[in-house]
C-alpha cells in the first residue's frame, strides 16, 4: 500500500486539488490519502474528507514536523509519499518519486524543485536553500541539491531507527540527515514547483533559524569528529594571528610587551585541542552506539 501524507493547516483553497490529483492506485499498489490536520479553522477538514481523504487530527504540539511524525507512527504502509497541501507540488508527478523505489534504485527519493514557476520560492528562501544545501554537501559529501523539498517518497524500512524530533519546518532537514546517517539509499529526481494557493505558514527568519539548528545538531550526531574538528580548526586559524604577533615581539624585542595577545593565543589553542579531543571521544561513543545497535 502507498500512503499519501498531506500535512495541512488552513489550506481550503488547495487541499481538494491535491487529493484529487492522485490516481486511485499506482502500478499494482493500492493508494490511501491521509490529511494530517494541524488544527485548521477553515473548511480544510470537510473538503479533504469529501475529496476522499482520511483526516487525522494532529494531537502532538503544533508544526508540520509534529504532524508528519504522528502520521508516520499511525499509518502502516509499504511506501509513504509526503506532499504539501498548498498545491505547489504536482500529484501527477508521483511516478518520478515512487518509480525509483519500486525499481529498487532508492529507498528515499527527494523531489528536486528544478522546474519552478516564477516567484514560487521567495528570493530570501532561495538564498537560504542554497546555503543550507551547500553546507550539507560539504559536510556529507553527497550531491544533495534540495534537501528542504516537501515532496518525497520513502519506504517503511528506511524509517527503521528513525525518530523524528523536529516540531516544525526542520522535518525535511531531519529526514534528509537521518536517511544519510542510516545509509538509506537516497536519490533526487527533478520535479516542478508552482505558486502556492492560500497563505504561507513559513516565517523565513524563525524557520530559517530552526533549520540551521537542525543542520548543526544533525551534523554533530552524524559525524561528531568532523563537527568538532571543524570548530577546532577554526579556533586554530583564529589563534594563528596573536601567536604570530607574540613570537614576532619575542624575537625582535626579546620580551613580550602585550601579554594579553599571548594569553589570547594560548587560550584559543588550548580550546582547539580540547574540542578536537572531545570530538574523538564523541566519535567513540558514536561507535559504541552503532555496535550496540547492530547487535540488537
Ligand atoms: N499538520 C500541520 N501542517 C502544517 C502546519 N503548519 C504548516 N503545515 C502545512 O505544511 C505544508 C507546508 O507549509 P507551507 O506554509 O506551504 O510552507 P512552505 O511550503 O515552506 O512555504 P510556502 O509554500 O512558500 O508558503 C502546508 O501544506 C501547510 O498547510 C502544522 O502546524 N500542522
Ligand atoms: Mg508550501
């Protein structure tokens, strides 16, 4: 069974067209559409039901992330497809996401929004997206171009060992990173993206900050050594200049005239070494965790 999961909060202008856009079955798989409703006060719930979806009421806190994780716990399916309820993604492109799974090419497929209608993603979000994807590529070495995309498909098996904790718009980041961390075969496919109907629930600053947080903690959990040694390296670079000044003074004048500079250099260097050692320790803890998990 393929379960379509649509998180929705006050999407009465768009919800029907999203639900009705999906076929009743796909390549011998039956399909069921679920709307996880975050407490809509407009006609979203009634319209979703009359369009043929099952409506699940979000019990757990607010935010898209809480809604999606509740839905994943309550719905049992072989393949899950997640799509926004604002009519920005095209249900007809479901084949692009699900085919790689059915054909055994991937277990987590992200729709890369490459064919975009003008203005569909505001400029500030485009800049944010670019930076977030760049950091992710640098830190994971994987060719991820649209990790924040809300249109994706994944298998039930790929969710093993996952437990989503991000309440709001960090959920996509968390999904991408947990898939990478658990070595789930991941693939991006090109999809189209249009202007939304109704009002946005995304606050670029607040949600951008949450996404940065999710990225930072995901990288720490996934690769603690890389995380801590990157910070350690930055501190060493910062320590280089005061160290240079101190050595130069000592060589040219025989005494250190500005002890403050020397202390700053020393503190930064010690911090750098400590963080590196801390990273090694965290890496070992991570290895123990992995071994325990594999034994289970
Ligand atoms: N269940 C649930 N769904 C939510 C909640 N907040 C937002 N959503 C839904 O999550 C989906 C994505 O939210 P959007 O507001 O479209 O966010 P976005 O796609 O990043 O931004 P724009 O489309 O550019 O406005 C939409 O279908 C929303 O209705 C919530 O608290 N609970
Ligand atoms: Mg949207």
